[in-house]
C-alpha cells in the first residue's frame, strides 16, 4: 500500500475553504486510504470541520498558512513574494516528500511558475504543460494539452507534449497505442502554423508515437484522438468553448421546465433526469482538474470557480496521478524516445 | 427595388449540384425578387431542374463552366490555373456587375485568394477576413471574425477586423453600439499574445468602437460580446469546437429514444421536439455561410459539407449582405475611423 497523502491549497480559488474543505471531506469519505493536508488559515478552516466524523478528521491535518496568493496578480511578482502563502506551503510539502501531490484552485500562472521553480522539470521537458482528460463519444477519454501554460510553443515543445500526453493516455486512461493528433484548422498537411507543421514532421518519424495527423476543433469530443496536442492558447480556447457550449445547451434543456400541466411536468422531469444523466459525462464539474505535466512532482490545478463536486474531482485526479506514478513514467518514456543530448 | 442577382458556384463543396441546385430552388421560392446564376456543368445541373416550377426556372440561369476547383489543392497553384472553373466564373460575374454577390462551398483558401485578386480589398484593409454570425443566449447574434483566412494576424489587422465586425453587427444584426471584444485566454489586461494586447490598447483609444475588453471561449454563445475578434487560427478552433460540441449533445439527446414504453415514447418525442426547437437557433445548419469581409464585393463561403438547408442559409446571407450594402458601409466606416495615410 503506497502512502497516499495530498496537500490541498485550501485558500485558493474563488471560494476558498467554503469549497475546498467540504470537497476534502467528500474525498476522504470516498477513499479510505487517503490522507489530506489542508494548507490555510486554521481560523477559517476549523469551523467547517466542526461536528464531522472523527475517523475522517483523523486523516486530515491543518497546516497553517498566513497568506493566500491573490487571483489577479502578475505571476512573476507573486512568485517573488510567495513566502507563507498556502500555495507555496502546499508545493513545499510535495518537494519535501510529506505529500505525494498538491491540488490548488489558485492563479494558474503563479502555480505553474512556482511549481516549476520548486519541483523542477523532468529532463527533456522545456516547459511543463497543463493537461486535462475529457470524456468523448467513444466512452473513452481524450487527453488534451497544453491548456494555457504556454501560449507560444515551438515545435519541439509540441512534440514533448505529445509524448507526455501519450503516457497519460496509456497509464491513466488505459488506452494502449493511443492515437495522437495535433489540433489544427484543417486536415491537409499544408494547413496551419509553422510550429504545428514542423511538429507533425517530427511526430510522423517518431515510431514510439501513434501519430494520426491533424484534427479540427469539431473532433474534440468525438474520440478520434486519444491525445490532442496544441499550444496553450488554442487549447484554452477549445476547452473553454466546449465548456461554454455544453453549459448553454444544458441551460436550454433546463429552461424547458415552464408552462406545462402537472402531468407534463412530471414526465419532463423524468426525461430530463435521463438526458442529464447522459450529459453528465460531459459535465465540466466532473472532469475538473488540470495536471501540470512535465514536473518532477504531481500538481493539479482546479478551476478557480470550481464548486465542491468539481474540486473533489481535482482531488480524485491527484490520487490517480499518484497511484499511476505519472512523473516517473513520463521520465522513462522521454528517456527512451528523445535524442540524448550529451 | 434593387437588382438582386447572385452567382452560385454550383460545383463547389463536397456534394456539388446535388446540394447547391435544390438549395438554389428553395431560395428562389422563399424570395420572389431573387435571381440566380448557377455556374457549373450544364449536364449535371439540368437534370436536377427537370419538372420544376416554370416561374422559378425563369429566375434561374445556368452559366457553363468546364472545371471545378478541387477541394484539396494548394491555393497558390489552384489560383494560377483557375481559368474556366465555376468558382472563378462566379467571382467574375460579381466583378463585372452581372451579379451582386457570389456564394461558393469550394476550397476556402482558393476562394479567399481569388476573391482578393479579382475584387480587391477595401482601402484600409490589409487582409480580408472570414466572418460569420452565430446565435447567442440573449436571442441576439454575435459576429465572429476571423475564422481562418489569416492564421497570423498583427494588431492592426485585429483592429480592422473589429471595425468591420462592428459595422456588420450594426447593419446586418441590427445592434446599435455593439460590444466589441477580443478573444483571449483570460480577462486580465496582461493576458494573451502580444498582438492581442496591442490591439486592445488601440481599441481602448478608438472612440468609435465600443470595446469591452477580453472574453474567453466560454462566452462565445452567451452574448456578452456582439462582435468577437480573433486571429484565424483561434477563430476556426472556437467555432469548430462549438459546432462539434453542439452536434455531440444533440446526438446524445436523440439517442435517448430507445427502450421505453409507448406512452413514454410519445412524451419523449413531444419533449424532444420542444428541446430541439429551442436548440434550433444553435443548429450549425441554420447559420452556415461565412462572409469574406473587407473586399469590394460580396463573397459568401459555405461549409464544404453543407447540406441543402445549410447552403440555402448561405444564399440567404448573401441576399442580406446585398440588401445592407455591406462593402460600402465598411468602406465608409474605415474612412471615418482609420488614420489617413496621405
């Protein structure tokens, strides 16, 4: 049995402990092996733990932190003055080995920069990437990266993302020989930006990667690719567009509840439950949590606006990354695939 | 009554005349003032017109074209060898004034390049942009550009897109003082690529534009922006992601029809009809048609895979652009807003 202790930045995100603490308790309920270190202000956190189950509380420890990284700061400046923040202390617990992973809903840029500084990149990785796993129509899952950590990517970064994504698809999603694709604006080889075309050339010649070519935004959810690689700008745009579109459609479905007889209402409610159940595997709340991939440690970034269920999903993702030993596997694969630099 | 004659590239797109001809007939039915010039192979087109209403046929003329621009060509090469193609002849009819607009489902890059060569850009426009109008939750419409004509955009191009988009929102969508936003990966001023931040600085100081800042992909359908400006890569990604997401959700809704009692089936069918009705204003088929904005003539690009209904929507969009005299209005606005270069 591996030690399974996670450090949670309890103060990060739009709602802080109001969301992170109940989510932490939920995670403890669903996983009896899990231990959590809640990093933050004990005065805010403690009241939220009052009258909770003693067994759960025995697996939870508050690690005091005086400060919190504000949401709207300049990363460079925030990193310099980050001593004593809940985010930094949480990352430090990973660095020291007291925790196996860190989860934070704080500012992405700061988390990224600080994690890179403190935990360092895996050898062969120029810049870590933000990755997430989204459900697809084939009832499998698609690994998408980068989601916004690197808005300018050269072709070798895209190739590194492809390798890391393939490892994730294999060891976390459980797909053998995952299809790896580059996000582009057309399927023809001549399409797109120079860095994408260059990365395509390299990937075509990388036998360890099952590269299938370009896919367009409309294939995000179809499952054509098990791994979808893009720069952080395009990745952020495609993921947020998908989330927004799904939310709009769900709101339209729910908006149907008015002006009907009571009998209709009952039937509608019944059907909506079923429709929503089918939608649920596309519900953004249930796949919240982006992994910072390429670090020598596990760091999960939750949406800032995550609710309890969504933050719990981010914790679950951290657990999975620990169990699958993601950083070690990526390092091993890079070692096998990338040209040696000596 | 303005003369309303459109040239259709009847051979373009994945399906050619099988789609374009029935769509043309539909458009003639719904608009008694409309005249259409069907450019293409008479032998393929004529059989599709057999036994049709004589009044409709009196407003339709076949203009013979020997060749078709293939879907998967290199634009530069295809443009050089484009003589005699249905696309070029259709554009020529606009240039000569015989038609007021051209509609094609052919290769985007070729259409763009050829249109620019033959019709020329409006003064003050570096590069024309592909624009479309999508429905939003506020029951209004959002103008989005560029959708893929220019994958590298400098800041002045983005500013020009913003001006053209604002004119479209005013004269075609009917919004006074439209909210203009730049697509970005965060709302803070410091976010995003250099060209976007530079364009933001210019737009903030352009009093004729109601610039509201950055919006993210999840706001595409919410109606926060009446005009959403982006480079062609991001625009293509956001639009295709939205289309793909909606198609996936609609397919899930439709997939709900199995395994129920007959009574349930009736109720489901009834509800689905209502849900689909609410969805319909987000149905990609109903807003097909991207305008090539910034040319001294009206050119509408239809999806290559457009079905009859979708191609008809592209024709409708051409009619509207003619009636609203879009190129003249853009030229007038640019003349008023942009610094003079003499």
